[in-house]
């Protein structure tokens, strides 16, 4: 599952660091590139929303395999994009299937791993995210710099194709929720009931704002590094390599700490630490590469430190019987948050004739505000969970 998550996250992540290559190649400004980035997430939002009404009707493994097959086909289609418009279409197709993957991964883990060990499980799963940063993004950028921009997508599609038989063999079928299937009318009623449940509404708001705050500064980060901070394009893979290594280590440690000391407590500490490095990153003057590596690595570790316990906290908001629908809605909100963050990054900034990004620090300030809101929501979510448990 972590390897599947590796290819899924890598496909999503690899486009954003290509901004400093695709913007000059296709004559795109920061707003146009942000739209390309957002097309995946907004398409994923649509499919995730639709899945709310049918996700709990199928074996979670089968739905995951179908979604992953379509996702790989869409990723391969990105190779043939010739301009911004064709890339938007390819990314939208990939996003439609990609939006189904996240919810199924989270639902499978939530169904088979008890809550007491779920923090560690989320840490292992986030290892796929870190692995994408440690190996996938640096290697993908290296291929893009040395060969051509589309080679990273070829690699993702190829690795995913090799992984597919292992998913069929080793991912367990999850059918417990099918023992008493809920009819469509019941699923619609459950969907409506979600918004009358304070715990679930809080969890959804938490997911949306958390992911939006994180991705506000990411879509234009690579062009910002190259054209504002002065990092040589050939050194950009190192930034993601060092960040990914630190994140990989942090993901495993934080998962254990969250299970031992409390998910909310670990989340709050990591969130506060991340604020410091967000402000440093988004207000960085022309700086040497080593300083960028240090600050980015520390920020990436802190971001992972809040994401692992944050994801675990959202799984406690819903019973197992309707978890598939809720996690689809949760995935839906995350996709909407990511897409909205991408659009905001384009609206609040602009690029000049030399592709330098202006007002990038505005994104950092907005990201900090969103994290502070998430801290308040995390405290509320933890209290609501305690109250529900007592009942």
C-alpha cells in the first residue's frame, strides 16, 4: 500500500517541480501553470464526491484496482501533452481515477488496523509520500533536466504497471462492510447526516484547511527557488532529496509518538514548529543552496509531523459501516483543498517576464493562518471524540 501511495503521490508531486521547465517551454504565467496543477485535484474532487454514493457498495480492493488502472492510463497520457490545454485534459483524466484511490487506501487501513496502532500505520503509509520525495521527485527532476520533461510520467506509469500484479496478490479483500449493504437511499441519508454530526463536520473542515494550508506554497515553489532565490535548476533535485530523507525519518518517528503521547498533542507541536519554517521559506532572499536545503528539510519534517497524526485523527470520526463513504468525502475535501490552494497560489501571485514569482510571501502568511485554524479544530475534534466515546 505504501508503494502504491508512492506512485500515486509522485504523479501528483512531480508536475509542480516542473514549473520552471514548462512555464518557459509553453509560455505560461504563474496563474496558467497553477490551473494545470489544480486540474488534477479538481477532477479528483468530482470523482471523490461521486464515490460517496457507491464506495461502500463494493469490495474496497476491487474498487482500488479499477481506480489504479485508470490512474496509470491517465499518467501515461500526460506524456503526449503538447501545451497547457492538452496537459489540463490529461491531468483531469488522471485526477478522476486518482481521487478514488486515496479514499480506498484510507478506508482499507481504517478497516483492518485498530485505532491504537493506526498512527504507526499512517506513518508507514506516509513513508510512500516521503519515498516519493526521497527517490521519485529528485530522480524525476534529474530525468526532466537531462532528457525531457515527460520522462517522469513514463517512470511513474512504468513502476505502477510493475506493481499492479503485487497489489492483486497481496492487498486483502475488504468486504466486512458488505454484510449489511446500505441501499442508495440510505447512503444519501447517511451523507446528509454527516453534516448534522459535529464530529464528522469538524473532521472534514480540519482535512480541508490542513491540506489547503500545506499546498498553498507548493505549486510555485520550484519556480520561486530558481527565479527568485537563485537556486540553480540542476540543484533542485537535491532540495527534494534532502527534504524527502528528513520526512521519511520523521514519518516513522511521529507515527509512534502519536500513538504513545496522543495524536492531538503531537499534531499541535508539529504545526507550531512548521509555522516558523513556512515564514522563513516564503520570505527568503537570494540564498546559497545549503541554506535552502536546511530550511526546506526542516519544514518538510514539520509538515509530515502534523500530517501523520492529523490523518489518523480524521479516521476516528466515523463508524466502520459508513467509513467508505465518509473517507470518500474526506478525500473529496482534501482534493478540493488542494485544487483551491493551487488556484489561490496563481491568483495571489504573478510572474514577470523573467518568470520570477511576486507576492509569494502572501501565500506563506495565508498558510500560517490556516495552520492556526487547524490547531483549534484539532483540539475541538479530540474533545468531541472523547465525548462520543463516553456516550
